[in-house]
């Protein structure tokens, strides 16, 4: 059996994929990592990698909703520097992107997010200032860099079929269907009406996403 590394990009059903494989998989053929392909290829050379990609425009809005919702969870629990003062995460830093999402509208959030990415061009995410690591989480980071490339791709919008095909390739048999509604997982608060991401974009924000996630868009 082959060994694979699953690269987990935020808001692409990565947690559900990991939990599903952990629950039903017996052989232990897959490792999981949140780092980009450059770091994984350095630490684990010559090991095939797999990641899940998603329509970048839908993913960016999903990220915004995620940060905005979680900002409410930590509201009043951190100091001016973002350090959490109490609870299970006491002493850790809240992502500054998450905090800013509580006050910004979607297009302001995108502008801020990509400005931070541009200001830290060429710097490893691990070396970002405290509280800004997640802001650089682009899907393109999980695809390819000079000398390394992800070898298998799942598509969020067709995830159940793609995951089944991948597991067949690596001879992993799971008799339970993946619990995922393709293209709709985890993008809404059950207490709030569902929102269409297309209603929130401007021409400028469309250009921002297209510029930074060109590699991903080429696969759609």
C-alpha cells in the first residue's frame, strides 16, 4: 500500500475528509498536514500528496463567514494584541484576520487579506507575525512550487465521486458513503438564511481573487 499526505486547505471540507478516513480507514495509508506543498515536499520528499480544491470565489466567501462567526465566539475574551485571556485557548493569539472580519464587509475583508499576503510575499506562513498565519491560506499554496507539485486533486463540488475514485486508486476500501453534500458543505449557519456568494462580489474583488488563485481557476 502507498503512503499519501493529505494537504488540508481551509474551507474545502478537509476536516470532514480527515474525520471520515480516520473513522473508517484501517491501514493507516494517509498522513495529514495543514502546511503548503513546499514545506511538505521538503519534510516528506517523494511521497505523493492529495488535496481538495474549491471554486475560489465560493471559498473566499466561506472563509469570511467562518472568521466572522468565530469572531463572535471570542468576542471580549482577548486583549488589544489578540491574546486570549481565558477559556480553553487562554494565552493563544486570535488571528487578526478573524478579528477584522467582525467589523469589515466582505470586500473590505478581501482587500485587507490580499494586502497582508502581498506585504509578506516570499515569507513562509510560519514566519508571519503572530495572528496573521491563516490570512495567507491560499489554495494555490497547496498545488505546486518550483521542484514540487501535488499529485492528486479532489474537487469540492464533486467531492463524493472524486474521493471514491481516489480511494480506489490507493486500494482503500470504505463501505460507508462519505457524508458530504457536494458543493454545499459547512457554508452556512443553520440559524441564518443561506447566502449566495455571488451577491457579495464587486468587479474589483473578483479581480483580486482571480489574480491570486489563477492556478485553481484553471482547473474549473
